[in-house]
C-alpha cells in the first residue's frame, strides 16, 4: 500500500537499503556506535526508526541488539526535564525486555521514589546490558525538539555522551534530525557527537533505489504490468520526483491509479498534479520552507526574483540542503 500522509507501518516497510545498512554497521561495530538519520520533512525518518525498533527488523540485529525501543520526543511536554526523558526511555525498554536479569535493573531504576533518575542509576542499568552482551538501542524521533529545549541543555547531552562512550557499551542511540548534528550544536550543550554519531542522509533517493521502490510499491498495489510498463513507470518517477522520497511515493501513487483504471501512464496528468497550487505538493513545500532559516528562505526567494543577487557561496549552501531533503522540489540553482 502506498502511504503518503502517515508513517509506513513497520510490517509494510520496504526499501531504504543503504540507510538500513549504514545504521546496522554503526550499531554492530565493535564500538557499538550511534547514528543520526538526517532528513527534512516527509523523508521517511519516522518510518525507518519505527521499523528498526520493531520485531520486523530482528533479523538485522539479534541476538546482540534484541532490546530496542522507539522514543517519540513529541510526546514529551515543553516543560519536560532530562529525568522525564530517561523515565520514558526506561519504560519503553522495559516493554521489550523478556528476561528477568535485564528487566530487574530497569525496574529498580524506575523505582526511585521522589528522587529523579540520574547518571548513576542509568549507568547501573546500561552497564548490566553491556556486561550481558545485549546492548540496548534507543531510536529517538524528533531529536531536534530536544535540542531546542533549554531544559535539556547540559545534563542530558553529557549523560548521552557518558553512556554512549562507556565500555562495555550498554546503550546506543539512533536519532532523527532535519540537519546533521554538528550543525545543530550550540556552545551551551557541549559537543556530544564527535566519535560517537555518524550521519545517515535520508533526504534523497538515488536512481536504483527509486526504481526498486517503484516496482515494490506497484506490486503492493496488486499491479503486475508487463516489464515495459514497469520500466516506463520507473522512468517517469525518476524524472518527476527530483529524488525526494515523498515525491517518489506521490508520483507512484498517480501512476498506480492510472494503471489500475486501465489507462496508460499520462505525463500531463502527473505534471498537472505536481503544479497544482492547491494540491499535496504545496504542503510538502510549505513544510520544507518552515524548516529553513530566514537566510535560506531569502536566498531561495532571490533565486526566482533576483538570481543575480545570490552569490556562489549562497548557492553552495543551498545545494547542500538537497541531501537533507530541505530544498523545495524543482529548485534550480544554476
């Protein structure tokens, strides 16, 4: 089933093989390193996090990383503190733990009474995981929200660094952000990212990934056209999607509807849908622009109204946004 406006259920997740492999390599490295999924709005970060945290990805990680939990930072209030974050993490992990030796430290950590969970409590929990050879992984969505909340500055980030570098490592992190972590770093936090996190770009799909995804999505819709039609569908999606993951799904959904109704693939219909001033693509562009800085929006606007005012340095900075999925589809920088 082609999903446009909600995360793909873990049971239906397919594709993103390169990103999956990079995350797996980080987590199963001898140092049990962490990773950051970097991508703008609607690039598939949440779908991938939920899949990797679910039992549907067990074959990738077990037995070494059988304790995995999905954490949605959007569920934490603006007044939340580091202790609230760690309580959420421990409770989510406890739901995944099936053996008593691993569950006992988590329950003890949560049973602190009126006292907040601190680094000492967490160290005992994750040291137990590390010594047992079953490191836990926390898949944290919307990490940007935590970075922007000054209630977390200091203690939380130093705790993440302390736990992430402690050997034997008992916990690793996979976080989702709209930009590379070092670009989001500010002095007040201290840098937790060097030598621990690797950025995994989610903003674009390469052509082989697009072609594979189109074939998989058409098959999921029960469409089994001849090879020539599949190839034609893949070609039009590659050309029309600007390599953006959401647009790949959007264009494929139009192609699927055309084929299901017995019609040929209509480039004019696809083009009209992409240009529709009241259509779904407008929402994508709006979300992307909301994630840009005021300077980036100003440069983008100048590209269409006063291109001579955009310097080569500004164009290079905008070009970098394409890898993040933060450049509105169809933007031409030259």
